[in-house]
C-alpha cells in the first residue's frame, strides 16, 4: 500500500489521500530512521496490531513509502486507516 509521509508535523494523523497514496503526518523527524519507526508504530496502533505485523517494504529515505500488513489486504488497510 502506498503512503505519503510528512515528518516533523505537529501531531501524528492520517490527513486523507495525495496522488493515490494515503497521506500521514508524523511528529518524528526524518533522521536515523525515526520517522520510519514512528510510521510502523502509528499504522500498527491504528489497526490494533503489533508493530511486527507492519513491514516497510519500499521508500526508506523518501516521503513516498510502501508497507504491507500481515493478514490484511491493501483495500482493508486503506479503508481502516481512512475511516478511523
């Protein structure tokens, strides 16, 4: 699933969609993987899952990232993130 991340935001939140990706703002800075770790924790918390079930598969150093969630299809994850 495609995500667009804005680090150093005032709070962690899903803000909608941007160019077909789910837009997420994170407080964490994009330094030493802090934003990536915060993203995994944020998605896991929003889905009620363990962080180990969320895997960042592409986009480690950019704003555009791709994740997979164990046991859930992308459409289900998208719906849950946008509707919570």
